[in-house]
C-alpha cells in the first residue's frame, strides 16, 4: 500500500513558498524554544553550535565550538557539556584535548551516548603520527549529571 501523497492546500500554489510547496495541518502543536545554550567564556568566532548532540532522555547536551581559542592555541577547539534540571540548562564542563594545538578544530563533530555518560568529539585538523591534519576523535567519560 502506497503512502498518501500530500498536495498543496487550496489557494497555496505559487504564494512565495515555491511551486507546489503545499502545507498540511496534522493537528500538531507549535514547538516552543526551551533554551539558548551559551559557553560561559564564549567569544566571537568560537562557532559554538557547529555540531550538537542530545542524550536519549534530553537531559544532557554536547555542543562543539571548533574554532574556540584555548590554552592549546587559536582554533584548538572545544566541546561544551550542558545539563538540564527542570527547565534550566547549565554548563557542566568544557572538554579540551589534553594535547590540543592551534588549528586542531576539536568540536567539529560530536556524539553523545544515549545515557549521556560518554562524549565523542572529533578534531579533523589534528596533527598526529599519521601526518599533518590527519585528524582524531577523543572519547571523554562524563560524571553523572
């Protein structure tokens, strides 16, 4: 059985939303923004939000800032861990590479385990034994929220 095809609502063709853009009313409620997550030491050009991940229950977020300037150097990068309690989000940790260096871009990609206990953070420009910009991924064990 084929799934039904959605068609443009009457009078909606060509109304600035593209040809046959259409619309459908499924009786869904409108989402509301819950929070804006910001790094406690955020600065221009950090690119916080370049990559994001959320635990399965939505209580922990991992947010990459691949051009964050850290003690490792310009654009060494970082990832931030945020925890939610009720409706309040709080920064819990800044994740940095132990040997981070300028241009590593740690935080360009992130993943979070379903229970929020482990973070996987990519640094695609990390210089390793494999060569310049060979890249790496770091695994961080996070304390219980």
